[in-house]
C-alpha cells in the first residue's frame, strides 16, 4: 500500500509526529488501538473521520519504518 498520501508530517501538529491525513490522530495512536485489541472497524466507529484504508496505511507506514531499522550483524 502506498501510504505517502495518507500519512502526513507537519511541524507543530502533535509534535511533528506522523498523522493520518493531517488530522490530529497519529500513526502511534492507531497502532496503540490495534495493539490493545481493537479491530479496524471498531476504530472507525470510535473515530468516524478515519477509514479502514487510513488504518492499513498506518500499518504499512510502521512496516516500512521497521524495515529500515538497522540490524545487528550476525555472529
């Protein structure tokens, strides 16, 4: 998924953290809801300004970020 048009960074909004479509909902917020056991459908009910596509964009963003983490060399 291409999250680049969904995940935005703006200085002064939520401390410059990645947000969903310029809203004040961060990628971290969405990931925390998922980690707590909420489904994408439940998140959309609680936050109707979000779509399930937004939630999957957050997951894609997190996966991409994890892929770029430096790894320790194999022994």
